[in-house]
């Protein structure tokens, strides 16, 4: 394998390097272990670093000190420590890829093409990464933070691995959303190339998890991104990773008194995108945490896509690099399955999926007329209602009696119940 050119201040890393090998490297483990066993000395940080103003969610002034790979937050008086955490990417010396002039030109051309021709996209993968305060925990094997492990695995085991294997090209588009108190788009529809790899490494070195983890704002951003390309031949994937339950207000409770996560605002958002995109959308929900962590919400959300013909999977990843790597492998598998589903026989072209609304198979409303139906009235007693059927033999319409005698209206369902390769039902 070709080696990544060295970046200033970094060590040499092979293109084929995985997150598992980086996290288990001798140098990185020693550096992170030293950080964990040393007393976090605020006084030393105050002597050796310059405070920077920082504000909490309530707008209150705090002060931030950074020293020996640790960030310290104090109150406004600079005397009381509020919290502390490891700086992003500490001990993870992963070089960025050297971008040649040819690569830069190819990247710009791909962005221009993808913007001008939405039908040129092979796929769009939207990745939501939990960046709430709990992702600062240094409970990964070797002392890495949860956040560092995710960004590292995304860079090496998804972006770089796909480029080396040829699984992805610059016609595949990737977006990244961070999830904490709000949802923020960190990478917006970037071609899957080495510039994308460098952007993810920048996120590894700069993202500082904070505050709570609200699912709904991040799902809203993900939905906006997915809906930016309505081309029916573009395979769509939503990869949603969180290390715990949502901080959003819970939905209405069930008869047993527990929050009904299969309903409410979160489920509505999953249902909405699945109804819109059907079988060209796959959703992968990853619960990234210790044994016994409650991921029932993610599991409930991952069960919804199948009701619309989409693909949904839940993957539990424990706090080690191998499990996290397997979670990203499930993203690869889902993307490949969707591409295969959209491929025509022979694989020379992609089949387009219709842009229609689909009905959830477990929530069919057919016992009465509701808002889910379009009703066409206007028939009167002296205008008989007729039913027409096309005759392939006569090349004309045959007149048939109504299905119900005395019928004066026609009702059509707004959403389709089922979808095949050639037919909607």
C-alpha cells in the first residue's frame, strides 16, 4: 500500500492503517496513560497557560486553561474548577494526506459537477456523531476519549478504507452533523476523496464535546441534507451514533408508564424520511457505550424504516476500537445493499426510485375516510358514475359498473402502501 505523505509534526502512518492499530500504538498508549494517572493540577495549568474566556449555556462567564493535554474550566473568579477534559486528538498522531494540484482540481471539479447535476451522485451518506459532554470520557481502551475514537474510526475505517479499496469515488457524497444541544452541519455534501479524509482529521483535532445530546435538532439537520437531492437513483444512508439516551423531552407515555419512543417527534422524523425515500434509504443506528447502557431509543428508531420498505439496523458497539470499527463496517454493508437494490440487471446503470409518499405498513388507515385520503365529490343523482378499464385488445376504454352500486364519490389514498421495482400499490 502507498503511504500517506507526512504532515508537519506527525508520525508516519500507512494508508491501510486502521483505528485499531492507531489506538493500540505504544507511543499513544503511554501518552494517554500518563495523562490519566497524573493528578489534574489546576494550579500548574494556571502557572503555565493563559486563560481564555468561555461561556456556558446560560451565558455565564467561565475561564478555560489548557495544559498537558488537559482542558480546565473554572468559574468567573478563576479559583474554583468546574470541570476538566482531555484535549481533542491527544496522543493520536495521524497525518493528513498531502493534496496535490491534480487532487485539488479533481475535488473542485467534483463539487461543481455534484452541485450542477444532482443525478450524478451515486450516493449520499449523512453521518450524525454524538458530541455531547459524555463523549469526553476517557474510558476507551488505552485512554482515548469516546469522541476521538469515533473521529479516528470514521477517518481510517470508512473514508480512507473506501478510497483505497475503490468502494467510493468522488460521485459519492458525504455529510457530517454533530449532535449536542443543537445539530450543526460540520461537513456539507463533500465528495468522498482525500480532502474529505483531511477534514475528518481536522475534526479529530478540534471538536470538543459539550452540553447535552438532543436527537431532534440533529435529525432535523440530517433530514434537510437528505432532501437536498431528490434524484431517485441516489442511494441514501443515515448513520446515527450516540453513546446514550436522548436529552430531548420524552414523548407521551404508554399504558405501562414508560415513554413511547416508537411514537412522538423522533419517530415522526424517521417515518417522514422513510416515507419519502423508501427502499433507496438505509438507516444505521449505533449505540456506543459500556455494557448495560440503555439504547432502547435507538433500537426503537431503527425498527421504523422496514415499515416503509427502507432498511434499518441497530448496532451495539462496546468501548473498544474493534467494536467501533465493526459498527462502521455495518455502514459500509448498508450502503452496498442499497446500491445493489438500485442497480439494474447487469449493474450498468441505476434504477430510479419514485418520489412519492409511502404508508407505514403497521399504521394502515382504511376503515374510514380520514386526512390520509383524497376525496373527489361532485357526482349527482342524474349523472351516473362509471368505471373505466383499458382494453389492450381493442386499444380503447371499456365501461364497467361501479364497484359499489350508487357510488357518488371516489377516494384515493395520499400515500402508497407498497412499492416494487415496477409497480406502486
